C-alpha cells in the first residue's frame, strides 16, 4: 500500500449512481481507461455470478450468511437490499485508498449512495440519468441478463430512484458513453480545483511557515 497523506490531501470519493441499466458499469469502465489513476471499489453482493463476471473483479460474490456477518462486523461503508439481493461497499479498502491520496469511485444504487452521503458529505455524488425511460428499459432488456419480472422490478425501482436525483451534486445524462465520461472527468477535475479544498491547504501552509 502507498504512503499515507495528510487529511487535506486525501483522495476524492466519487459516487456514481443511478438506475439499473442506465450504463453505470459501461461508463465506469470507459472512465477508468481515460483516468487510470481512479481506483474502483469492488462491491460485495449475494447475487448470482453472471456469465463473464469474475469473483474479486466485478464483485466479491458472497453467501447471504457471510454478507450478514460483514454488516454485523461493520465492515461495510454502506449496503442495500436491491431486487432480492444484498450489495455493499467494503469500508476498509475505501478508507485506506483515500488515505493514500488516490480518488476512489463507487458504482452503487441510490439507497447506498444516500447512506454514503450521510457519512461522507464531502464526497462527489453523481447521478447518471437515462435519456428517457423507454431507452432505460431497452438497455436493461438489451443486456440480456434479466427475466421479464426482474426487468419490471428494476424499472419500478428506477422510477423511485429518479425522484431522488435532488440529493446529488451533479446529474449526467448517459446519451453517449464518451460524452458521459467526458462530463464526469470534467466534474472530477473541477472538484479537485474547488476553492474550499484549495483554501484549506493554503491556510495550513501559511500556519506552518
Ligand atoms: N450511452 C449508451 N448508449 C447505448 N447503450 C448503452 C449506453 N451505456 C450503456 N449502454 C448499454 O446499456 C446496457 C446496460 O449498461 P450497464 O450494464 O453498464 O448498466 P448499469 O447501470 O451498470 O446496470 P446495473 O446497475 O444493472 O449493473 C448495456 O448493454 C450497455 O452496453
Ligand atoms: N448500494 C449498493 N449498490 C450496489 C453496490 N454494487 C452494485 N450496486 C448496484 O446494485 C444494482 C444492481 O447491480 P447488478 O450488478 O446486479 O446489475 C446496480 O444499481 C448497482 O450499481 C454496492 O456496493 N452498494
């Protein structure tokens, strides 16, 4: 693990959230190619592994008992039950990575994002939005991973999630993957330049001189 930095130089916690099928995974993967320094937090889940997914890469796939133990032992920064499965962010990895000055990105659903906001209001909360709901359904269906029932459940949750957009700092429409990535990259760059973060550092230096 890299050296720890002072509290003022900690990395940014970027939370990319939004309805299932909007393209969080796709945009996040493209963003990590553009910004290889951005560290992706691998979540834990109890859902079944999909074809092409790898344990420890896409998710840490857990039995329900093991996931519940992680909750009991306070090992998760946030967790949520989503359409019949549990999902959560391992706390220690995020904490340690931010402490080395690196930015971390979480790709999570809305209940979890709101929990992170409570605990970590200085994070950057980005809602990835679909161009419209018809396109959202066609992306979930087009991915070919869900039954008709789970498509309907995910769409029902999506409508509730869109109502919660107001809790985020930014809304980025994922009309085209490269455009969405460019918008998110600009947000991250701007957040690093945000004046309160800069002022705190200069004040510390002035005190030290
Ligand atoms: N801008 C886009 N235009 C068209 N299709 C897209 C776009 N972004 C993503 N997709 C497609 O939409 C589908 C869903 O994308 P993806 O799996 O990344 O969504 P997600 O938000 O991560 O979903 P989940 O939350 O369920 O994991 C995929 O088939 C992906 O290729
Ligand atoms: N609250 C959390 N939500 C998470 C986490 N990891 C992923 N997710 C979200 O769950 C849904 C469903 O994901 P899928 O892989 O089954 O399609 C989706 O919105 C993910 O973003 C997490 O750690 N916490």
